[in-house]
C-alpha cells in the first residue's frame, strides 16, 4: 500500500546578522551591560582611595568628586544607549539604527576612564593597596558592562563587521521648525558646557583632564556611529544662519563663565590659532596646495603690526597707528609676501611646492632673527624681538584693563577674546563667501584634478595665487591681534615644528584633524591641539609623537576628519553604504544619516 505524502518545500533560514564576539543570550547580554553600568554609577559614591594625595580627592563616600562625577556620566550614557538599542520609547532617537557600536563605545569610555584612574592611583600612591572598594567596583562594573556589549546581537544581515554602523537607518521624523532650533540650541549649550568644563580643569590635575578627554573622545565616536552627528549636520544645513549665530553666541558667553583670566587667555590663543588655520584651509582644504611654511604669514602680520604699534623698541618708535590701520598694515604686508612667494612657486605641484613653502617659512624665521643691526639691517631687533607692545584702545575702550559688564568682571584677556571673536566671525564670512563663489568652485576643481580644470578653461595659476594671497591676508589679520595680546613678537614661534602651537606642523594638523574644506573643522582641530598640550603638561616633550599617532588613528577610522565635508566623506565611504538623497536637505554639505562609516 502506498501513500502519496506531500512534502512542503524547505523554508530558507532567516537572515541573521554577524555573530557577537561573546556568545550569550540577548537577554543575558542586556542584563550584564545594565548591571555593569549601574555598578559603575554606584562606585562613584564610594571611596576610591584612602590617601588624599591624588590629583582629585577620592577619599569621601557619598560625596563624589569631579573625577567620580565623570564616571557617573559615563555609566548613565551607557544605560541610555542600551535603552536606545532596545527601541525604548522616548529614547529611540539616541540609536535610530539599533546599532551595537554606540553602546560598546559608551561602555568603552567608562571602562577606559575607570581603569585609567585606578592605575594612576596605584602608580602615584605606591601600589594597588591604595585602591579602596569604590575603585575596584568601578573597574569590575565597567568591565562587566563592556563584556555585555560584546554579547549584544547586531541587527541586520548586511553589515560587514560587528562594530560597523547599522545600514538603512530610517529617515528621521521631520520636526517642526521651532523644535529643530531647540535641538540646535541644546546641542550648542552642551558643547559650551563640555568646553568650559575642560578648560576649567586645573593644570596641576592632568589625571582629571585625561579622564575627561577619554570620555569625550569615545562618546563623540559613539555619536558618529549612531548617526546623530549626521542628522545634526542636516539640521545645521537647514538652519545655517541660526546655527552659526548660536555658535558665536555661545563663544561670546564663554568669557562670562570664567573667574580666572588665564582661561580667557587660552580662549584667545585658540581663536588666533583657529583663525590662522581657517586661512590655511583655503590653501590646503579648498585648493589642495600643501603649504608647510604658512606660519610665516602669521609672523609677517605680527611683526608689521608691532613695528607701527608705538613700542619703544620698534624701529619706528615714534609711529603708533590705531588698530584699524595696524590691522590693514599687517594684512597688506602678509598679502604682499603671499604674492611675492606664490608668483614664482605656484607653478610647482605636490611635493615640490611643499618643499618650497617649507623653505620660505625657515627663511622668514632666520631673516627676522638676523635683522638686529649687526647680522643684517636693524629692523626686527633680532632674537630679542619687539617687546612692550601697548594694549589696544578701541573707541575709548582700553582692552588692557578690566571692565565690569552687567555685573561680570572681564579682564584683559576676556576683552581680547571678544575682539578676536569678532575677527574670527569676519574670517568665517570671508571663507564661506569665497568657497561659494566662482573662484571657490575653481579652487575645488583644481583640488580634484588641476589638469582637467585647466582643460575646462580655468586659469589654474591665477586661482591658486588668489587662494595663496587670501590665506596669507587672513593670517596677517590674526597676527595683528596676536602681537598685542602677547605684548611682544619674537622669531622663536614661527617655525615648522616646535614645542607648542602655533607652528606650521600644528596648523596643518588642525586642518587635517578637524576636516579639510569645512569651517568648523579647523576651529575644532585648533581647540584640540592647543588645549590638550596646555592641560597635559607631561606630553609637551612628546607632542609630535602623540599627534602623529592621533593622525594615524584618524586616517584609519575617519580619514575625512572629525567634521567632514560631504564630498570628501562620500569619496572615502562610497563603497560602504548607499547614498540616500531623499534624506538630504537642500544646500546640505553633510552626509545623510546612514551613509558614514563607523
């Protein structure tokens, strides 16, 4: 007897994402991550060491110090990303693609900070015996949390590796205009808070600052991998004027948050460094010319302003120009030098141009060092420079004296900070107008392919000379203010590489790290490269090594820079994820959500 049995076709297995490095059930992985994060938070309310000799006093229970508060923040952020990973209502916006990478990076931030503090206590106080239970709980909790994230399932079958950013992130729900502006305002306020905290950390507490840097770096990476920075870039593109205004408003508020004028001095130096980096960004980022002697234009502007400042040590001691005239003098001097150097050299390309500009930078430093009346003409006072440069007086307002504004005391450096902020705003306007103009499009065409640009009728030499001259002029303007802020001008800082910025190597690093061809990139890069050496004094003799390692890591994980130009980001990641044009706002120069690599 036979039976006709019908067999159903075999079902193909459902596609699954990459297997996590640690095989655990999803529920156990989530529980392990959450328990570890909670333990990390609890540890901050316990004593971490019984000795008060550590940089931050960690001997109290129930009263977290500034360093322990950072650990609390790290644990809370880990929990929030975990809830976002689980599509918890109200927190889905934190992790719209349900990616594992943001949770992992947030846990890694807590892990790195906790282990660093415990090892620092052991190293500085003489052994692990000096670590109290709070420190051990922080280490154990952060380790458990990190292990839990390694067991979290990675959604989606198409990801290339476990910690890649999730593909196909859904388009965000369009918020009302007022809500979008609220988001921009909140993000700007958060950025001001983070910067103010970092600059307020005392120089004698490098351990606190390094833990702060670890948290900021890993959590910023988590924002990138979650796609939130891409979405925020879209908001900025839709409300470009409002976002720029909020950024400058936050910067203007900064001096009013400071009780020590030394922090305002750091702010002035960062703005000067960032403004010069913006000028270099025209040459390197927009035009694609490698200039290794750009700091010389800053020196030309500074020396030109110092000579007509009224200093008794100036060759023209009887001449004292008002600020606007001194600024024009510095800009004109740098413009002339830019044209004189660019005219015979800009027909060169690539490495040859880099070598020539490097030579120009060294020639400038040697020349001003020799113009002391014995080795050469008496113009710059040689290695002694031009000291005793008087403070500026604008409209009867002496920038060298403290003033009370609305109950806030603004010192000398706070006054110069506000002046430099106005100049930075002017440079940003010039940069944007130039980049969006016909000559700006010519610069970009030359950067992409000079031969093709020339074949299309672009006068490459003329366009490059304009870029060189404009960049030099902006550097000269910053040099004018720098001369008055520092009271003196000497040849020592104007070299290719030195112990501290500004120098040509650091200026170029600021442009590359921050993001070539963008406005915010060089300013952010200048902030990193100036603030970190000031706070981490033990790095000063290893600065070039540290920043070399940072550049290598950035080229590996985010070659387009921290703040990416859309064109460059697509060039580096065009094979990783599909382009989603429907998510891009008109005029947006950033990458749509879901198109950037982790």
